[in-house]
């Protein structure tokens, strides 16, 4: 019975670098991220539509929940950006309508959703600062009551704003060192074992050690990086 | 050199010496790892589609925080999981909780890839090469198995655990196939790293030792008699190198900057205690100790875990083991041992099929090999004609489609938002700069506070850490600038176990306008004993505040939505008598319901509690025995329902449930305490005495039962005998909780005119009700009544009883 032999596609011959493993791994990762981004966008836009429909019916609290959900599917260029803007607008409109509690909750949702979407950077800093200011207003008023003097209110607001602007604090560089160091020492350890024991058994010990030198150095360096990262993160 | 596998063998076997035709090979099948890789990629996409979108339930919120901050999780700490998940928290898409779930989905896909690769390797003999279609048949079925799917779509460690287990089996198989000792040593190294993901992997050490030392491959039988010793030493060295991942716990805890620091692992003693889970070590082998339960639990387990496919797979399992016995003898022994170890260790905890993933994986491996053998036989007898092969492929596809349909029907990814939406309003509704003292059940709040940074002005204090600083670190007061912690004159902080702690904690925080909130009333039992009389009134004043906005919202809206969705789900699945068997529901269900019920109970709404749980049990625990609910949860629901019925005065109905509970778990002393209460309420003195006596026999250290038995003896039998038990109960109290003893003994003195008891110099004399209570502006006045006594609301109901007087 004849069997089809695997033949590389013609276009692969024109670009031999496409055959390299790192390039393929990178391409797979990008493909995966693209899939995630599309998935996020589908989910985010669905929640956004639902939230808009609820807001149009005057159900502000329910709309805020679904704007929050839309932001949960955050992507830098997707519908979630609109959700963030509309949640802020909803907070403003609630405040204008005199519903300060509802407005405060909307801004708290906005702030939480943006903080939960943080990575090496904080998304939508403009809206985050806006939310922090409104939350600080709200807390200061709640703390001092309706009869508070404007000066006291301003001072209290400043205090709350400082608390909210400072959080969350993350030393992501050290965390990167810890997680990256762990990956390096784990992979280095496995490679070192393979290099050392895969070498021809008749070779002297020092030659086999030499064969495993590079991954062993990776192991040691990764280990040190890992410890440092954990200590300072 | 790439390994020779079934598929490469197939590719090479045109005109094979055995005369076995290979069948219609496809180009893709000639690449041994391509097919598992493609299927793993497809599985990854499928898992992500149904992945929990946010922090989820159970351990999910905890793992969200621990992976973001590289914290110390509950025993044994899970450092490997946290380090790997941390990398995924940087993906700039979605929320942090979802990113960690994506990591578990990828771990599930990696497990599938390793499963396929291992199968590939185990079929390496060309003479026994099965038809490729048969070899691949089990992969989609494994990927869509309920336990594999569930663990790959929720924020948990189990899918990574399965991947590690398969990786270790793969390394071992490579070593046995003569691919070099480097596979053995790298397996040892990875085993250490894997134990950092879930310490339960260490249970399989006998299996892996078996794999290492039985059936040494021919090329390794050189080096003299000392080779075993050298090999063992090197293996131990590499294993320890991998296991050093646990250093994370030590180093991170020493930084003293962690939101979650279970075990407070900054000293070697506590580190070891945490890693070995010493505090719960007695319960680890509960399943083995309570062997008599097996007869009762096994059918329930079986029903929850095994689908009809299980029976179809039985002959293939046997066939697979037979195949292994001929080709890979050691694995034919190792796989059943692995299954037995897993099942016997975990059968007692029926709270999720994920615990049985190792057994399920081993089962699938053997079944897959059996299928491979079937394919080989069909080839050898030349009955695998294209039509027959197509029929088999259609059967596999149909099975996979049906399983996928079940998974899709069971999946309720949207519900992953519920924990966030339940707890967010609670946190948002806290007054400015308030203090929330909570227990482990509030992990979603912890995730919202730290991962989502929801309310930086609110201070979260974990009560477990506050009361047991040796079990969980509380960040130093200096790290909590927003809460007041009592300080001594010399500047050191007061221990929460010191009598003045809570009094000053409340006074200090309340007087500065901060308000203190507690998780629901079970904490009354944990905190009350430590309060001085005046502080108790303040505490109760706070408890009466209507602060649980989130739970109210849940009670009003989410609960109905929740039940409606799950009733619809039940309807879809059950669909009458011919419907498919019910399977375990998503784990969030009972947490929500139980939280609501507990909330109602703690607020004295006993009839509503009973009705809520009754409706819940009616919906999900069907009379035909098919249940969505994990067994422990089912019993917890029944216990709380019985208690609420008792408190609501429906003693007869409560009695029926408690009798059943006592029959199911005849070794649970608390069942007999409740039984004693109910019999007493029904006027059945002798029955009450007998039940309480049994409770005392089962747990002579539980002062509640001993004291209640003493009281019952005093009432129904002899006062002289009663005094002995009351003294014994009091002594236990005195040993364990001096301050709690004061309250209980005072109460008993009132009842039985016992001689006066000296509470010691630390305890302030009882004050007049309300005398020490000076509420901060805006706080309510002291209540006149406290909550009723109940075994369900904590270990020390007596404190509130004292207050009631």
C-alpha cells in the first residue's frame, strides 16, 4: 500500500528561517495571543451590548455590573475600552442625578476592573485617576458627614486620594526576576543532566562536566536570580 | 536520536517482516509528536472557551492572590504553581483571575500532549504497532473526561499536577526503553519540582521507585554491584535540587510583605510544619482509618465519577494491562498501584473528581493501550478494512461529540463571576477606613482587595492569623497603618490571646471613628471567649449592623437566578427517565447556597434557613440517589438544615434528619450532640442521655458534649454523676480556653449552684450589662439580647448565652 511521504511545503523552502524552532514557538505564541484577543473581544462586546441595553432602560446598577464584566475581558484595543469610558460616564450621570452611593460604586467598579487588568503597565491611567478622585470625594463626604466644612472635606479628600493613588504597589521587576529565574534554573537543571549523562560514558569526568558547563551556569545564575527576586519582590 | 515510536514504526513498516500491513497511513501520522500536539492545541482552545472568567470559588481566589504576589498558600504552599502562574499574570489580556485560569487550561493541554507522547512511546515495538487510529482514539476521550475538563477550566492546581505525573511516567518510560540514564535523573529532578506543585505527588513515590528499580534496562546493567547505591544517591541529589523550590515559602515569608502568609513559614520549624501539613496530618489518612466507610462511600464515589463509558472501557483496561505485562512489565504493576494509592487516599473527600485525576489518568492509559491492542489484532487478522476503520473512527468521534456536549452543558463559565459579584458589594459598602475581620471563607474578598485593589482604605484582617499567629502571619501593625492594634507600654504588640486585646482593639478603632466588621456569626464563637464583658456589648453592637449588602443582594436576586439556572440545567440533563445520569455540578453552587443559608441562620432566621436548604436539597439531591452534590457538602447541608429546624422548633423533622446523619457517620460526635438536644426537646430523656453518652465516648475532649451530658445527667439521672462530667468539661475548658471557661462555668453555676469558680486575675469581674459600653458617635446602643445557642454557630455558643442574662 502506498504511503504519502511528508513533504515540506514549497513556501517553506523559500524562507528557511521559518523552519527554526524559536521562530515556530514565537509564531505559536502569537497565534495563541491572537486567539485570546479575539475571544476577549467577543466576550467584551457581548457584555457591553448587554450593559448598554440595561443602561438605556435606566437600570444603572445592573448596567454597572455588566460594564465591569466587559472590562474583565480587557484587551488594549477592544470593546472593553468603550466599557471603561461608559462606566465612568455612568458614574458621572449618577452623581449628577444625586445618587452618590451608586456613583461611588460605579467608580469603585471601574477602578477595580482596571487594576485587575494591570500587567507590566496600568491600563487607562486617565480613567483610573478620575475614578480615584471621585472615590476620594465620596469617602471624604461619608466620613465627615453632610455638615462638614469645605476645608475639612478637602483635607480628607486629599488623604483618601493619596491612599488610592498609591495602590496597588508592585515591584514587577523583582517578580520577573523570581519567575524568570525559576524557569531558567529548572530548564538549566534538566539540560545540565542531559548534557552530562548523554555524553559518551568513556569520556573523562572533566570532559563530561565541560559538556554540561553552559546549562550548569544557567542553573546557578537562574537560582541566584530566583532567590534575589523572591527576597526583594 | 528521536525515539522510535508506534507511529514512526508504522511509517517504517511498509513490507514489515511480520507481514502486518500498516493500513492507510497519513503523512501527519509519521511525525510522532505532531498528532498529540495538534490535539493538545485543540484542547487548549476548547478549555479556554469554557474557562472560569474571574477568580472563581474555593481555592481560586486564594491562588489568584498567591500567584500575583508569590505568596505562601495553604499547606503545602504550592510554590511551583505560583511561580509558573505568575508568568501568565503578565499577559496583557483579560483580568488577572482569568489569566491564571488560562494557565491551568494550558497545563491541561500539556497533560494531553504528554499523554499522547507516552502512548506513542509505549507502543514502540514495530511488531506490536497498532493501527494509528486506535492509538489516537483515546486522546479526545481523555481530554473530554469530566475530571480532566473540570480541572482544566477552573483556577486550580490539578491539571498541572496531572501534567507533571505524566511527565514523570514519560521520563521513566524513556529510561526503561533504553534511551539513557539522563531520563531517570532528569525525572528525579522534575519530580522534586513537581512536588512543589502539589505535595500529594509524593504519595506516588512507591510507584516511581518501583519504576526505577524494577526491570533495569539492559544498557544500564553495567558498573558493578555499587551502581544501585550511586544511582540512588544521585537520584536523591537531583530530587532535592528540584524540591528546593519550596525555599520560596521560607524566603517570601521572611520578607514579611505578603497578603497571604499561611503557616508563617519564616522559621524552619514552621516551614516544616507547613510543608508537611502537620496540623492536619491526622486527617490525611482519614480514608484509610475509617475503612468501614468504604462500603458506603464507594458506590457514591463510583456514581459521581464513572460514566457508562467506564463499563465499556473495562475489557480494554484489562487488555491494556495484559499488553503492558508482556511489553513493559513494570508499568503493568505500577499503574494499578497508582490507582489504588490515589483512590484509598482520597476516597474520603468526595468534594471533587479532580482529586482522582491520577487514577483516572492511569486508567485511561491502560484503556488506550487496550484499544491499541484491539487495533493491532484487527490489523493482524486483516479485518481492519477501510469500512471497519471508518466505523471505529465514527464511533470515537460520536463518543467525543457526546462527551463534549455533556461538558458544554455542565459548563457554566459565567458563574465564575458570581464570587466577584457576591463579595464586591460587601467590600464596596464598607465605611471609609473600616476594618474587616474575616476567616478563610472570605478569600474572594482577599482577592478583590489585593488582586483587584478594590478598597485600599479598608483593612482586611484574617481571624485565623489573629488568633493563631503560629498558623498564619498577620501583617505587622506597622504594615496596617489604617487599623489600630493594641500596644503595650514597652512598645510591643499585644497578643490576641491576651484578655485585653480585643477590648482595646475595639475601643481603639471605634473611638477613632473606624468600624469593625466580622464575617458571619461563626466567628462569634471564636472571638467571644476573648472579650471582656464590656467589649462583648460593643462587639454585639457592631454585629447588629446591617452591613452585608452583598449577601442581601445575593439573597434578593442572585440566589433566584442561580437556582433558576441550575434547575434549567438539571432539566436539560435529566430530561425524564431516559436522560443521561446526573454528574457533579460546578463547585460554586453549594458555596453560594451554603453561604446564604449560613447567613440566614446567623441572623436567627431559622425557618428560612430550613426552607432554603430544603429547596436546595430537593433540587439537587434527588430521591433516586443521583446527586449533583459532593458527599461532604450534602451532609453539611443536612446538618445545617437539621439544626435550623431544631432552632425553629420543628424537632420531629429535625430528629429524622439527625438520626439519618448519625447512621451515616456514627463516629461524628457532633451528630450525637444534636441528637441529644432534640431528644431533650421532645422529652425523650433516656434517648437524650444515650445519645450524649455516645457523643462523650466519641470525643471526650469536646467540652460542649461533656457539659451537655453533665446537664442531662443532672436532669434525668444523678447529680453526683453529673458533677463529675461538669467538672471534667470545665477542666477541659480551663485547659484550652480559660476565658471561655469563665463564661460557661458562670452559667453552669447559675444553673446548678456549683461552688464559685475563681476565673483568675486576668479576667475582669462581670460588669453590669452595658456598663462598659460607650459607643462611638453614630454607633447603635448595646443590644438587650444575644443570639441563641447552637452547635452550628461555632464552638462556643455559651458566651452569647451569658450575655443574654
